[in-house]
């Protein structure tokens, strides 16, 4: 029987992205994402540590900021470390495989939502169609 490890998170950045490079030269962008669940009059917030690698990580660092909404797909992995007191600890981290920027474009030029991107594509198609019509009308 096959197995898989997949997690989907839709939440808000709790702080600005942190970009760094590994000794091998790989780029990694660390995100802190919060999701909030409401049950009746109680609210519960869960925080996720997310690592985004390579070009996708660079894009996150460039376009995301604290408070922005983001959709993440990835794999959950356990990471062991030793705390200040010398105790072994385990934390969970998400290795992102897909990142989608959500929400509206802000004043800092952050990436648009899917709806904005689709509207731009549709507008571009319309402009190209008009250009084709104009080109057909020119007699030479």
C-alpha cells in the first residue's frame, strides 16, 4: 500500500519572511503562519513553521510580508534539536511544495491574488484580439 505525507495550510504570516542561504548555496525562506479556528465564542490559534526552498522561497521573501494571507501545500517533517538546557526536543516543520499568495495587492507591490492574475490574463487576451483585428484591417 502506498503512503504519502501532505499538509495544506491557509493562514496569515505572523512576521516578515526570513531569507537565508545554506552552506551549499541553496536558498531557504522561513515563514511563520497562523491559522485560527473558532468554536462558539472560543478562538484557537495554531502556528506553523514553514520552509520554502529555491526560487519559490525568493519570491516569498520578495512579495510576502507580515499580515499577508497565504496558501501552502507541503510535507510535514519532524526536526530534532537540543534546547538551551541540553534537553532533546522535537518540533514540526512544513516543507512547502506549493505557495499561493492570497488577498489583494498592497502598496508595496505584493503579488496579486488569483482573481487579479486571471483578470490580467483575460485583459491581455482582449488586447491581443483587438490588435489582431487592427492588423487585419491594415491593407499592406
